C-alpha cells in the first residue's frame, strides 16, 4: 500500500470518527431545550461546515496523482486540525 493510500485510509477513519462525534452532539441538541438547544444546533451546524473541507480534501486525495499528493497531504492535515480545534472548543463550552 502506498503512503498516499495509507493516508487516505487514515483520513477517512478520522472523518468517520468526527462524524460520529458530531452525531452525538446532534443527539444532545435534540434532548436539550430552549436556549441550550438553539446553541447546540447552531454549533453543530458550524461544525458540519468546518468538517466539509476535510471531506472535500479526502475526495481530492483519493483522486490525486503522486505529483499533487505532497501539497494535498499538508492541506488535509491543516483542515483536520482546524476542525478538531473547533470541535474541542465547542465541547469545552458545553460542559
């Protein structure tokens, strides 16, 4: 398996894990009421928007050639870290 294929698999697993975490937050939003619910729903929508570039990056990584790979790998890491930071911040604010 090439380095690119390994990275694509790793990125897919990370995105799947993050999707599951966002799903958990959506469930909490459904269980909340009033202002808490609105806050959860707003933040979940923001997290989904933040995650979309990572999903787009995964598609590009799957479709990329070896020449494009190095740049895509760096961009994918930045995108993933940005989402993870947003998610962790959101989670800390909701405790």
